[in-house]
């Protein structure tokens, strides 16, 4: 079972916006301060799950993790696949940076499942436990 990462999607509040931006090459590299110590496990089929407005809504496959620079100038670059895969909604509290994500990973939405629900209705269904 691959190891995944989870991160807040700052500045983007809709999956459609992320899908449009993911086609541009400058949006496929995520910069973080800390390099994951378990990078090899993540690169072996892991994904970056995005939290938008307090809900995990989608993921992108992680292609490569590299460390650029050394010392205080060092940073991590995570290269992502351009395909954005929608997931079943999963509420998540705010956090800083990124986290490993291997438990309670939401399943991908199949083509047959409705993804065009109004956000208010989807939120109410999640709160009721019906979705």
C-alpha cells in the first residue's frame, strides 16, 4: 500500500480551478520547506490529497520528490501528475504544511457517481453522514 501526503490547497477553492491550473507546468510543482523522510515510499505510487474549504476533494499522483539547495535555503519540490482525480469528500481540520496520509484515505469517485452537486448540498449530505 503506497504512502500518500495531504496538504491544504491554499488560494484554490474549487476542483475545477485546480484542474485548469494543473495543465500548466508551473502548477505541477509544489514547494514545501521540509523534505519527507519517507519520500521513497511516497514516490512508489503515492498521491498528494488536496484539502479545499476543509474537505479532501481530489488528489494528484506524485511523480518525483527532490530537495533543492542546502541549509536554510533548502526546500523540497514535489512534482505532480497533470491529472486531477476527484475523491469522495472527507472533512479535515486545518493544519500547517503537509502530513503523511495512509489511514482513512477517501476512495476515488467513479464516473457513475454524481460530482456536479451544488457545494451546499454536498456539505449537508456530509454533515448528515449520508455521503
